[in-house]
C-alpha cells in the first residue's frame, strides 16, 4: 500500500504543479484588471499549491497527507 501511496503522491504533485505553473503564467501574462478575477486566480493557485504540498508529503510517506487528499 505504501508504494501505491507514493505513486499517487508523485502523480498528484506533478498535476498540481503543472496547473499551478500554468495559472501563475497566465496571471503574469494577462494582468487581470478586475479584483474578482484576480482573487479567483489566487484562490486556485493556493489550492494547487496545497495539493502539490500534500502530494510531496505523500511521496515521502507522511500519514497526514493520506487524509488530506
């Protein structure tokens, strides 16, 4: 089961980092002028960052990351 969790952590971290980088690049490139658009982008960026962090800790074998995902 531990190997399955590590594989899941690696995949989850990769997917979250990919979407995080794309979102940050889009915000940097297009400079949203409305506050609601910027706040939604910031919310999803933090959500992807939390997912990438949980994926990393699942990859190294922490128990709490299993419950967060």
